[in-house]
C-alpha cells in the first residue's frame, strides 16, 4: 500500500459528508445499543451495503461516534500486509497495542500516554481473509476496558464481510468509476477498486496512484466552491456547474473534477504522485462524461 494512501486512511479523509444515510449493511444499531448501552440509542450517520459506516449517539451530552472502513485487497496476505504497513506508520505518532482478536497483525491505538489514562477516543485496525478494517470509537467520557472490548466486537462485525462473496464483489465495484477508462490515469498496472460506503470510493494502481470519488448533496455553496489554490476551468460537456482544477498550490499534486448529477455533487481527485499531465486530465474528464451519461440514462 502506498504511503500516500496510508496517510489518507489514518486521517479519515475517505469519509466525506454524507447524503441521507442508508442502513449499514454489516451492522445494525441494536448491536451498538447492546454493546454500548450507556450511549443508547444509536443511529446511523453514514451507511451503505459495504465500505464505510458511521453511527451516532447524542444520549445525554456531546455526541459519541463509532465508525469503520472496510478495505478489500486482492488476497489475505495483501490485507495483512496493509495492516502491518499501517502499524508502522501509526507507531510514529501514537501509542499502539497488539489486538489478536482483530487478526495476526491487528492492533489498537490512541493519542498518547498510558492506555488507562482516560482517552475519549480509541482506534482499531484489523484484518480477516482479504478484508482489512479501520475503525474508531469516541465517547463522551474516557473509554473503559469494557468499552474498548466492545469496539473490538464491532470491528469484528466489519471484518465478517470477508465471508460474504456478494458483499466482497460490491466492495470492489464503484458505481462512479468506469473500469475501462482508468488505465490512462493509473498507468502503474494492477488497478483495483475499493468502495468505502454510500458516498466514497477509489481506484488505485500498483504504483500507488489513485482516483478518489466523493458524493455529496449538491448544495449551491459546495457546488460553487473552488479551493486549493488551483487553476480552475469550466467543463461545459459535464454540465453548467462542472469545473476542473489542477496546478494546485495547496496539498498533493492532483486534478480535481467536480460535476452535478441530479441532486448530487460528484468530486473526483486524481492523485498520481506528480502533477497530472494534460492527457491524464483529459482522461479524467472523458471518464466522468461516460459515467454521467450512464447515470442520466438510468433515470429516464
């Protein structure tokens, strides 16, 4: 796994603002109510059949949140290697403890100090079969030993998708990407797709270049946003609000493409590790046009 994508996972950058939440396909709220009764009732914040789910409790004070991302790799060995790589990165900034219940390479981590010192947040990383899962639990109070163990059970539910062939197939097929159009943008070969829930997914090549997709409600202020110190140009073939940004002065070298389809704002970020070429930018626009046409046709 590329260092670039490791950083995105640790930062939680793959879970953007959600649309109206669907149910979570791998965990029902009743399980959170059972395992974390002091914060019950829990509700779905971000759902979907596979990928990323987040749950929220506003019981009696500041919100408590549990969430997890599922990542499907090409093999069990690759999933274990991913987790091992995440641990190597995490140990640079956090306190880390091995958690065998989350796989041979599984671990938990927290901001610092003694594990019993009273942190309100704890993070979990595990693997099972070809699936890796990254999760977090933030409560209104310091996480107790029992609550930490409850989080392990919840992450095990996220990992159970490894035994569901239908869910695994869905996790590897992003509806906002066109597999046949990815090669010019991701020339490193071995391209894989990963869905992170109802509103986020990506494709990655063997060299670590990625195309990320986020889906949000098409709020006018979001649609009009042009940030990152980028050069922006209109893309009328993708609709009157569509725009392509590149040569950005902030963040990673990238090309950002934003378009509206129905009531959704679709944002693509091509992050190849160097400034995207004109040909790569053109390939991104061409793919988005194919996806947009398919989506619009499906509604008629």
